[in-house]
């Protein structure tokens, strides 16, 4: 009997739906970690990893979009359309940046934010993202290839990539 209970309970664990107010995929612990991960993915031409570093559909629809003013009256902009537009922009941007900077052995220097932070219920947006990299010859470049960064529970993810 105890074994049956354990088997039934064990089969239920992991079948829960993701928390609609939390992260679906693993965020990082700092903007610098995020910048390092972006540079690593560019160096490896790994578009799938670039995609995992950004907000996923469930996160966007579940707790980010509902906080944006455009999601409510008078605009009532449809959430699926907002996601579709952002996702298309991200896919174009990721491909563009892999084509332009992929496989170059770039080094992360720093990441900064040139625009004021925005605060929403449950999260913040770090805006005006500037990623500074150094190429193999030692030349530094400031890139504006990343959109805002979402901060929730002291964890960080890209909201989008610039196209």
C-alpha cells in the first residue's frame, strides 16, 4: 500500500503546470552573467542558447504582458499578437547577430543600461542595454543588440533582441 501511494505521488510530481507568475526556464544571477552567456553563445554560433537566455512565451503571456499598459483599456492590445511581434523581432535579431558576430572569439567586457529602469508589479525592466565586447585584436565595441532585461526575484533574462 505504501509503495502504491509513493508511486502515485511520484508520478504526480513534475506534472504540475509552471507557476504562471514565475520563471519557466532558468534565469541568471546578474546582468554580467547574462552578458557573458550572450557572448559565449555568439562565439559558438549557438542560436538555441541565445533563445534560452530570453523570456519565453509562457513568462511573457503569464506575468509580463499583463503588467504593460498596452494590455489594458483603452488599448487592449492582444497578448498573442504582442508575443508574435516580439518573437519575430527576436528571431530576426538573433540570426542577424549570429551572422555578424558569430564565431569571432569575442570577450565580454561589461554591460550597462543607458535608460531609466521601469518598475512593474513583480518585476523591473533594465533599459537601454549596451553590451561592450573585445575582439581578438583587443578592439572594444559597444553593441546595442539586446533589448531590455527583465529582473524578477534578483534573477535576470533578456526580454528581447534588437532586430
